[in-house]
């Protein structure tokens, strides 16, 4: 970080040092701090554990959409004079944010109830719409740096309901299991001294506490077993249900007829520990999803459509079809992907990049749904429907990746399925054999075999590790789009980087300019016309020199340059060979007509800050680093030696890059491709794992399996480390589960293990597996390689 | 042993009460957010009383 720049007191972005204790990066942050302190809420700064987002200045009018009848009808419920609604807050980074939001809103007259859930980023509000219109509340939060979205689907309430139900089941199982254990203890150890009446009394009490555990807490297992039977796909639930029901039914019969032994304790303990393991796994999964939620909700629910006469009408975003003209007010989000009309505009694309900075867009460029219009209102022509917009597709991909089970888990499932059938058969054989040898013990041994051999740990081993790893990835600002990505990443031995925009900042600076036969201004203007609308970093370089002249018949030759006609004359910009026909190549960018040179531009591109450290860390972890570039050999070689890349290739066309990656793979290497997703979509698709550094344009065509928010290479080593730990944990878990089952089966079959011991052992084994996996979700405080504290992108904001 | 006839039902009552209390708390949303309420006692309690910054 430059000297003379210190972190902003409010948001932590670099700000000019002003000698005093506090420095601010912008007026917005200063105003937010002044307001927070003036309102007596300075405690926020003491309690918070992460810096705030940069607040955005916008007029109240920009938020009037929140008072539209269409929104109210869809998302609010009125009770007497109060209106209630639930909103999604983006930018909650720690628990102190929840407190600040509550206090700030309660200070507005007319707000009756505020409750903020930091874990799910939900804000539940009750307010009087006449004295405190929602637009004013949303505007207030915007000035503090929070963005409000409406919940797209109301799955939050359903998820909360499920969580509550799961907790209640766990509580019943826990309470019941403790009681049943206590009473069984008396039955086991006091067996000789208890008279029959007391023994039966104890048994009936145990029946009372165990029955709700079996049928209320164990309900998910029973339902799962019925489903598995109906689908003829035997699984873990079936084995659990059979063991538990057998133990419970046998105990009831024994209690009624005053038999030898009861097994209530085995049944309840089995359920309790399995539920605990399942609950922990679900929690890890929920944390991974919370990060997604914010992404899914960056797309607004309402759009302002313009009719032929230019009048605005508010419509649901799902009603927008491609070709519609839409208006986006300052401070609100673009509803669907669309092409910017009329005037240039600045947008905040932080919903995906994690960086809150204005990105300039020229008319004709594609704007992504979810970007926030800064400055003034803008108009766009919708090019995709809401569901097809990039952000919706991305959220859907990520959601599917989380719901889908990775290959390893599917294999474990199949093994467990076969295992279940085998174990039911083994248990039956063992039972019959004991019936023949010693009928009195047949039931107890069969129960022990069923409990000891349940492949619960086997079935949990992989999914628990994957869920925990995904949560850890989300925390580090990486979105996983392919369920197998984590495993592939762990096995990778080679990383191939794209150069421009990935290892370098992609922000080129124009150096020397030589003009031959054309004036300098003329050459720059022609270059700008050819590069207009291109997403390559080179294009931005010429943008300031754009004087509006038109280039027609523009054609892109990948890896070589661009051709077009300006004022009827053929013009080419790109490599020397391409633009001037001169076979000898150099590192300049040439403008020519295909035969004759008109100008030569020199430009330099700086390596991305932190790239050297990140690459050093990757080298230390044993990775082979390669770099592919379409750039000239001299410049690629210079960067390669600066960053310590093992191998590089220059002047690569996308096809050559793809071929190189495929050759590496056919040589037996596992290849990670890191790119910006713009020019290398095909190459990304050809690698084992593709990591795209998130950027607005990149995502429109991303074929990545992991999207890294914030373009921060420094997180790469940590991600690979997480993936490797996940793989280690999976192996440990599988090894443990298989070893345990193999060890317990003979012991149980030969009658050395009581049913309750078998149940305890099996369930504890599941718990061990889950807890082992959960280590991944809470990594030791890692610092990113750049040496600055962990700064997750927006994607991770919700899980912070 | 007659003591058991009183104590065991008392235990059951207590367990029943504990289960009821937990259900009541869960349905009231007590376990929905385990992160933010931990901070509440550390922070002042007065609602903000100022107009938002312009």
C-alpha cells in the first residue's frame, strides 16, 4: 500500500492520510460516520469485526420504487395501520451491522418493529407507511452502505422452519436418550437386586421416554426408509429404520411378556447421534448457501418499462422480454441483462467482483443484471429475459452445484446401498445361526449386528466434507459452480495462467507512439474506432481518443487483431504481421491497412499486485506453473522471469492454448486453468478445473467451475490448500468408516457386543466423521498472501 | 423403593417441561440467529434520534 494512504475509518478502503486519527476515502463514508456518531451509535465501530461497505450517495427519489403498489402487493402485508415486510440486506459483514441497522431504523418515527438476522441477511420490518415510507428507510440504509433487495423467493421462511423442526427433533432425541440411558443403567447394573415389579415399572417408564424419540425424532428416518423402499433403492435410512423399529418392537414385546432384556436404549441413542451428525452437516450446507443467497437476490424484482411514448410503467421483472426498453434510476439495480442506450454510464458491479468501484460503460455495451447504476438514470434495451440473465444463471449453476452430489459422494452412496442389502442379509444369517445355537441371545446379537454395521459414517463421510469445504470456499469469496471442482482442485499438479488480465492488471498504459504517414491524433482515433465495444483490456486504452467515427465491417481475428473499414478504407490493428504484412514480429501494437504501417503503439501492463507472492506460495505447494499468452515473446518472457513461472508460451491463439492444455492432460497432468473468462472461455472449458477471476464481462460467457470474486490472486493458494484438506478429510473419513465397520461386524456377529454398545459406537463414528469434516469450515485464521487481513468479496458477505 | 414411584414421575414431568420450553423457544425464533444477539449487551440501547445525512 502506498505511503500517505491509510485505511478509511468507515470502510477500510485506502484513503489519503490527513494527519488526524481518522481518514475517509470519500464524502459518503464521512457522512455515514458523522451520522452514526451523531445518532449515538458509535458503539458500532467498537463492536464490528469487519469494515463497512462504501455508502453510495443517492437521492431519496431513487428509491421511490419501494413504495410502488406493485411491490407492496407482492411483498408486504398490511395489518391495521402497520405494514410488514421481509427484505434481504446486502453488506451485513458482522453482527455489529445487524445492531446498527436495528438502531438506525428504530430511530425513525413510524417504525414499529425491526429484526435483523445476520446469519441469513434478512431484515423483518413493521412500519407505518404514512409516516415512514419504505423508500425513506431503504434510502437511509443505502447511505450507511447497505443495499436492500426484495426476497426473490420466500424460501427463507421454509428453511427457518426446517431448521427449527430439526432442532426440536434433536432436543427430543437428546432428552429422551438421556432418560432412557439412565433408566437402562439401573436395569443393567441393578438386574440382580431389582424385584420384578420395579423392573417392569422401569421398563414401562423407558417405553414412555423412548417412544417419542423413535416416532417423533426418528420420523425423518422412517419417512426416508419408506421412500427408499418405494424407489427400490435401499440406503442408510432403511437400515436405520429397520434397526430402530426392530429394537423398539422387540422391547415392547419383552416388556409386555416380562422377558429377558429390553433394547430401548440402543434405539434412542442411535437416533440421537445420527440426528446430531445430520444436523451439523445441514448447518455447514446452510452456511455455504447463505453466500449464494445474496447473489441470487442482487437482481431486482421490479423493472421500469418504457412504452412507445416513453412513459414509465412498473412491471414485475419476469414480465420483461428481450427488446423492451427499460429505465434504471440512479442507485437501483439493472433488472435484466441489456444493452446500454444513449449515453455512457457508470455502474457498480460489486455484486460479483466484490470491488465497490465505478465501471464506465459506453453505449452499445452489455450491462449485467444486478449492477447498480451510479450517477444518473440510464436506459437500456433488454437482451435477455430475467431467468436467462447472467446473474440468474450463475446463481442457478451455483445452487445446482451445491444440491448436486459430487462423484465421490455418488460412489459412496452406491456402495452404501449395496452394503445395506448385504448387511440385512448378514444380519438375517447371523440371527438364524444364533437361533439355532442359543435362541435366547439371537435377538440381541441380530440387533447388535444391525447397529454396528450401519454404513451411516460411510454415507456421511464425503457429503459432510464437501459441504464444509464449500462453506470455506464461500468464506474466501469463491463460488463453486461444479460439484467435482473441489476434488479436482485437490488433485491438480499444474496451474496454467492466462497472462493479460489475470497475472497482470490488464490496465494497460499507452507508452511511446510512432506515427508513419498519419497524424498521431488520426491514428489514435482510428484505433479507438476499431476497438470500440471490445472487452479486451487493450480496448479501454484507446477509449479516451474516441471521436465518434464509425468503423464498419468490424471483424475480430483471435490472437491477431481487429479489422474494419473506416471511411471506406481497410484498417487493421494488432500484431505487426497482421496489421502491416511485415513477417518480422515485435511487441508493439500496430495500426495499418494490411500492407503498410500507419502507426505503432507501445503499451505496458503491470503485474497484478500480489501476483508474485501468490505464485511463490503456489510453487512452494508443489504446483507447476505455466503461462499462456497471445502477447509477444519478449514481454511474456520478462513477466515469466519476474513472477517465477516454470514454463510459458507466447503468441498463442485460443486454439493453441486449448491444445496445450489438452496435451498436458493427456500427459497425465491435472490442470487448473486460471483466466479472466473473456478470451479464454474455450480453454477454461478444456481444463480439469477452471477458475475465472470474476469480472462483469467475464461472467456472461463463463465456463468456469470456480468463480473467484474480487480478482485477488492472493486467495488462490488458500483455496487449493482448502481443497487439499477437504480431500484429506474425505480420505480419513472413508478410511475410518470402512475400518470401523470391518472391525465391528465380527465382534457383533460373535456376540461380544451388546446392542446399546454397538449403537453407541456406530453413532459416535458418524459424529466423528462429521466433526472431522467441520474442521474445514472453520479454518485457522488465514491471512491472504498479500499480507492484508482476509477481505472476502461480496459473495462471502453473508456468511461472515 | 416407594420413593421411586414419586421421583420418577417427577423426572418425567421435568423432562416434559424442558421439552415444552425448548419447543416454545424454537418456535419463537430464539435459535434462528446465533450470531448477532451475542453483541447486544455490548452496545448501547437508545434508538438513533437524528435525521439521516443528506
